[in-house]
């Protein structure tokens, strides 16, 4: 009887332990998916606007992925404190600016530098447009009249 009771307790313990770690893993996947989507969106915008070649595109994607990870971590850690988030993100953006200076041509960098505020606003709009699904996936809600409807006649 004791063996059956011990086995039942172990079985319930394993089930609950796997359930708890499964929820944590699900949140981590959503967070990584959001970071990847954020970096991808900004990179695509920069590649198009700055007319980057393949080497530059690869480097910009890597840089934006690092920046998206750092900014997302700052936003999660300091949720609700906009001033703190902005102050900490400024140093992350400054580091990206320095790295981009080595990747982009002078003309491309000047164009990027002049449009930094536009890129940040585009990133914020993208993050605001994310719609979290019940199954843990994310979907982008596109405003009416964008390219999502361009193929429909």
C-alpha cells in the first residue's frame, strides 16, 4: 500500500513539475518570437530604405537582433517606468549607431542617422500592433490599406 501511495505522489509530482516548466517555456518562446519579429521588421525596413547589399543586410539583421533582445529585456525589467526605459535604451541605440557606422557607407549612414527617430517610431508602432494569440503565437495586425491588401482587386 505504501509503495502505491509513494508511486502516486511521484506521478503527480512529475505531472505538475512538467506543467510548470511547460508554461515557463511557452512564455520564453513568445518572448523570443516577439524579439525575432521586432528585429526582422526593423531590419526589413532599414534594408529597403537604405538599399543595403547582402553583407550589410546580414550585419544589420544581427545588430537589430541584439538591440531587440536588449531593449525587450529593459522593457520587461522596468515595465511601467517610461523614463527609466528611455534612458537605458538610449545607450543601446548609441551602441547600434557606432556599429552601423562601420557597416554602412557614409551616404547610407547619414540617411540612417537623420531617420533614427522614424525607425524608433516604426519599431514602437510595430510593437503596438502585435496581437498575442491564445495558443501563445503572435500575429501582426496591419492597418487597412497596407500591402497586406495590395493583391486583392
